[in-house]
């Protein structure tokens, strides 16, 4: 049995044929500026969360908020420079203006970084603890890019972020684009996977972090959307098991926004 990916569910919701093209024919969506920007942002969050303890270890005295925020900002800027080197060939290929990229990355993530610095500062002031002790007692800890899989559901995915408390976990889905109902499908699917993967934790809700709008939208899990997740998953399984091409949809506006537009419309046979 081939696992269904959570991203297959949102692809199916957009257009069933997208699942067929990606999973059966192995086609890839072309990278564009928006996709690249999203990748940079995810990488920065991922690196920052993995190394956050180093920042907190440096808080070894009763510093003011601005000092702590600057520790985070400096770290983010150094990560940005590292990633620019790492993705140099993509940047050249896409003819990306570095200053423009920097402004877009920083303006997308800084409100979230400030929230985190605020939490660390408040913890330090309330508890009167610093450095290693501050890190040990800091709650929530943040986990990033967590792979989750359930054999029972035949489903797998990678969660952008999990806030981990003693008995509670909150999944986050991070979006650099606009609000979309597909995001609800995604976060509900992660909820199902987390219930299996982390049975000792409560998962009271999820959060979709909209970077452009600087909004953290809390999502409470509903039976209706969970049912929709299962419904779509069954449909995706059908495509994967039978290598079935669902055909071109009759929504030209949508197709024009799709990365596979050229592929689907390259000959008259596909246009019906
Ligand atoms: S171009 Fe249209 S039919 Fe083809 S995958 Fe995209 S949305 Fe579906």
C-alpha cells in the first residue's frame, strides 16, 4: 500500500489531476519566487528552533527586552546570510533581488520572532532564572519539521511546527500565502496523525500562522472536516492504487493559476 501524503489531500482538493501528475507521473511543480520565499522562511524557522537554546544560554543576566530581541534578530540575519550562500544557484536562476528577498523574509517572520523573544523575556522576569536554567524551564519548547505517519490511516506528513507543553501539543501550519480552506484540511490531517503519534498529549487546537497577515489563527477540530479528510484520502488512494488519471478539470481560471497549466493544455486532446 502506498502512503497518502497530507499534501496529496490539499492537491486533490485543488484538482484531482494534480495528485496523478505528481504521484503517478512524478512531475514537479516549477519553483517560482513565492515558492522560494516560502522555502527560505521554513528553513529559517527550522534552523532557529533547532538552535534556540544557544540564544537562551546567552541570556545570563537580567537583560531588557530589546537586548533579548536583538539576540534573536542577529541570529536570524546570520541564518539568512547562510541560506543565501546555500541557495545561490536558485537565486541566480530565478533572478532574485537580494535586498527585496531580505525585506520580504524579515517582514514575514519578525512578528513571530518578537512573540517568542517576549515569551522568553517574560519567563526570565517572572522566574528570575537565566541561561541553561531558563532554557530548561522554558515552555513551550518548539519542535519543527516533524515527520508523522500512521499505518492505521495510511497517511503521512511533515508538520511545520509543534508547540510542546508538559501535557499539551499544538500543531502549527505556516503559510506565506493567502488564507485558503485547504489549510483546514491540512491541520485536521495533522491532528489525526498526532493523536496516533503522541497519544499521551492533549491536542486542544491547531494554529495556522499567516505570515503576510501577521495572524495566528486558532483552529478547533471539527467532525465535519475530519470526515472530509477521510473522504479525500479515499479518493487519493483510488488514484494511487489504480494509477487513474482523473482528467483535466473544467475550470480554466483555476488551471491558469496551476503550475501544470502548460502540461495539461499542451495539446487539444486535453481541452474538453
Ligand atoms: S492545469 Fe488544471 S487540470 Fe491540470 S492539474 Fe492544474 S488544475 Fe488540474
